C-alpha cells in the first residue's frame, strides 16, 4: 500500500475518532458524576472539532494533490450470518462526503464557540454538550458511511440527540411534548431506512453502497438494478429522507424543534439535521435515476414542500419559526434539484444555505434586542412585513391562505386524525382481543363469571 494512501486512511480515521473520543470522555464523566467545569468542557469540544476539521481539510487537500477521487476505509465485518446477513463498517471519502464532513465540523465548531457563552451557568450545560458531541459523531458517521448499516448507526445518533435537545428544557411541558413528536416522526424515518437496508440485502446480498450504486466515483456511478427494484428501494429512502428533512407531510416537526436552545436550533434543525435527508438522496442519486417516475415524485415533493414552507413561513410570528420555514423552503428546492439530476448544483446549494441559516439563527437573539432598542428610540413599533398574497384575490381568498398558513397546512391534524388515530385504534383492538384470548385460555374469564354470579340474583330481585 502506497504511503500516500496510508496517510489518507490515517487522516480519515482521525476524522471519525475525534468526535468519538469527545463523546466517550463527556459521556463517561457524566455517567460517573464527574462533571467537568465549563472551561474544560469548552476546551475539549473546541479541540475535538478543530482536530476533526483539520484532518478533513487535509484529506481534501491530499485528494486534490494526488488526484484521488475515492478513499475507502474498511473496518471489517462485525456481524456475519452465512448466506443471510453481515454488518460491515466502511467509511468512504469522496466528492460528496468530504465537503459535507467539513461543513459539519465547521458549523459545529462555530456553534460550540457560541454555545459556550450562550449556555454559561445554565444548569444543563454539561448535558447540552454531551448531546452535542453525540450529534457531531452521528453527522460525521452518516456523512462518511460506505454501507447503509453504518449510515443507519449515524442516522440514529443524530435522531436521538436531536429529539433530546428539543426536550432540553424538560421542566416545561411544551418542550417534552414537542420532543416526543419529533422522536415519533424520526421513528417513521428510521423504519423506512431500516426497511431499505433489508431490501438492499435481499437484492445485492450486502448493504455496501458501491454494490448497489455500481462502480465509479460519485456522481458518475451507474446502478445495475432494474427500474422496478430501484423504485422500491428509492421509495423507502425517499420516506426516510422526507422524515429527516421535514418534507411534506412531515413538516410539522420542524417548528416544534425550535423549543430547544438557540445553539441547537441553529446548527441542527436550521443547518445540518434538516439537510440530512437531502444528503441521503444525493448519496443514492444514481439509484434514483433508474426510475423516471420516482425522480418526478422527488421533484414534485420538493416543490410542494417549498411552496408550503413559503406560505406558512410568511405568517409566523416568532423569528425562529420563520427562519425554520425559510430553511425548509430552500431544502425543498434542493430536493427538487436532486430529482432533476443537478447533483453538483444541489450540493453547492446545500453547503451555502447551511452556512447562511446558521449565521441567521445565531444572529436572531441579538436582532430581536436591536429591534426593541430601535422601537424604544423612535417611540413606536416598526412596520411589519405584509403577507405575500395581499393582491392575489379577494378577502375570502386571503383569509383562506392566511388560515392555512397559520395552521401550518393542517399537516399535523391530518397525520393525527388519519394516520395516528387509526393505528392506535387498531392496536387497542388487537390488545383487547389478545387479553380476551389469554383470559379464556387461562380460565380467568370463567372465574370472573363465577365471582359475579351471586350478584345476578340480587339484581333480578331488585328489578
């Protein structure tokens, strides 16, 4: 093995090892009730992020100098079931993963510096940075995953840390309730990704992306699966991406995520986590192109999401919800670009948009303070922006649009009434049938009847 290739592998290992070590140190210290001081925690976080970022930039520089387009690090098969299943850990650094890893470290480092001041003397300071470390580790693992099992591991870490950060202020009921809602939506997304992994193993015998997407470097792979097979796998992956990126009909969780601290809202739901579904579609874009109707569905879903986010964001009354829907509108456009086959355009759009939203979320608290100071100085309220549909029709049309935007497209109500409630009723019915059957087999029903029989005579006499 050439020395240059060994150096690339070593740097790639450092990229993943730095957030892993940070998570281990902060997590173990918390479990042992040996909480670090704020200064030590901040220095550890900054050191890990800078180390990972430096290694990622070095990987990019060496790949450009050497002309290498693809670096694969195979860490072996951890679980092997002959002729059925194997769980392998593989990392891939290419034109897609390296920019996204650098973006993750860059934005996470920016937010860690901001959060160390913003969360100063907060009772949950240590808990915040433990969840932050888990999130960074999940983002790096997901970005550099070479198999769908490895991606699922990082995907779960991102979902767990995100839901817990939404419920960070657990002494209030609203954050806990909204965190549970986010977790439920993520469960649907995770289930779709897990089913896609099962189907991939059924089709190709393993979950390696290079086996499913074919030979070549991103974005020039050519998948060898049939259009029908691509449609099945691609549809499952699209559901997974829709849940993680808050696409329609799962858009309701994004404003709920604003219940978390501002630093987590900035880097997670405004910049990185909300783009993870688009990253998944970029990773499997050669597979998606095998099915024309699936590409059309992706374009339609992206445009519908962008329109929904534009109309809904126009009537939001708080700045964090308005920014979240502004972010979602751009994510919808990015998804539409992926469906149209503009892979590099979508990647550049994603990188630039994530940086912009992070800066806007970080600026939001001081912007509100500046607005209040300006209003105090002039002695009146500043003029508010008008709804974009002011000249599109009569009062009834405007009222309908405003109500739809204010209710966020009724998506939460539709999911609750037509998806959640039927499932709950079906499960309760199954539970009741199971209890009756087990009571019958165990004789509990006959004993209960014998117990209440003496009361029947008294009831008859009374009647």
